C-alpha cells in the first residue's frame, strides 16, 4: 500500500524541481546589481567597493523544513511564503555606500522590489533601541524569463541583504544566537549585543566623517589628475590608466601643476611630438609609468630643469633614466 507523501516530502520534492531556477535567479540578481554599481561608482571598481564576494546562496533543505513546519510560523502556504529560499548579499564599507546599492536596486527594471527590512525605518520608530541593522529586499521578476536553459517563473523571490562590513561582522557573530532559536539568548547576551551595535553605529559615523575629510583633501589632487588625463587623451590618443604610481608621481610634481600647467604640457608635446611616440612605446612595452597621467609633469620638469629633475623623481633613478634620455638628459 502506497502512502501519501508527507507535507515535508512534498515540500522537498517541489524544492528539488525548482532549485535550479532559484539559483539562476539569485545569480541574475547578483550580476545585474553588480553591473549597475559598476557604472554608478566609476572610476572606482566593484572589487574595491564590495567587501565580500557576491554570490547567491540556496537555503539548506533542513533549514527550509524547520522554517516551514517547526517554528510556529503558521504559514498558509509554507513554500510560497518563504521568500529567502535563495539570497544574495552586498557588503560595503560605509552606511552611505549602502544607499548606493539601494538606489541601484530601486532603479532596476524588470523586477519588483519590496523592503523586507528597513533599518532607517526601524530606527525612526525606536531610536533608543540598538539591534541588527541592514536593508533587506525581496526582488521578483515581473515576467517569466529564461537564463541559459533554466526557466524562471514570474514572481520567484530572492532575498537581497545590503549591509556595511561592520553590520556583516555583527550578524556573523550574533545572528544564529540572538535572533534564531538554536539556543536561548540570555539577558547578558542581548545586552552585550546591543552595546556592540551601538558601538558599530558610532564607528560608522566616524568612518563617514573620515571619508568626507579624505575626499575633501583629495579633491584638488583628483582635479589635477582629471586635467592631466584630458591632456593625455588629447595628445597621446590613448586612455591613461592611473594606479598607485599616479599618487607617487603627483605627490612629487603637484607643485608643477600650477600656472597653466595644462597649457604648458600641450605646448611641450606640440613642440616635441616624439615624446608622444615614446609614451606609446613605453605602454607597448608594458611599462606602467607611461600609463600615468602625471608622467607628463615629469617630462615638463625635465624640460625645465634638465638632469636636476631627478631630485624630484619619487622612484629609482634607473626608472627615470629613459624619460631623461628622451629629452637628451641623463641622471649621471
């Protein structure tokens, strides 16, 4: 005699059939938001902006069954009601960075988004309570779509968590103890968790202030790099690729970036067009110095001071020697 499957077995059978669709949807959500961020945060890259890898995570079978049937949730339809069968997270440095991810999510076309948890709203309702803080969305495709050979039904949910790295550290430490029923959280645990979250909020506030101060301090330097990049594009005909070397060069030649330096550089390269050829050759030889916009200031210094320009050069003399030679000078 065949027994009818239990509700747990029926749940898992459907989950097994739809697992690939959920994973594909989670990956699609992860990729689209990352692509949107790539455009909005440029020239910063997403590898720097995002502090952990972005990848979808499927909920384990055991945890799904526990949540559906053994936590007194009283779901009318457990399978449809559980919205975090797949989830993905975006971890950033600052609270203001969270806002950038939220903006990318809310501007996305082709899916609906609802805030499952909104830290700002919770804080406004209870400003003296310090608890786990993050923004949680549930996103669903408006229409069915196909990714690869996987069919994703309209309305398939994916939970999206957006948090700072401090919030992420807090949740990694406390979420399975303070907010889930594996163990009974003691008053002391809850008190210490609240104190930790208060400290994290204060730390984020200080981080934000430091970030603003750093950006203000770098504003003039970034303007110089932008101006040099424009001259570089116009004269060399290539896109510069600033790296940490740009900071070193500009730190030494910032004083050169005064008194119509862009005009002086354009005039120098017009009078000595062979320098453009030398820059292109240096790039072809994969010498990163020649990809820095501030290499133009180095040439300007050499043209004005000859061999004495080595005094300002921040790298080794041997690395400057080719630039000196291009203008008929030497460090010896």
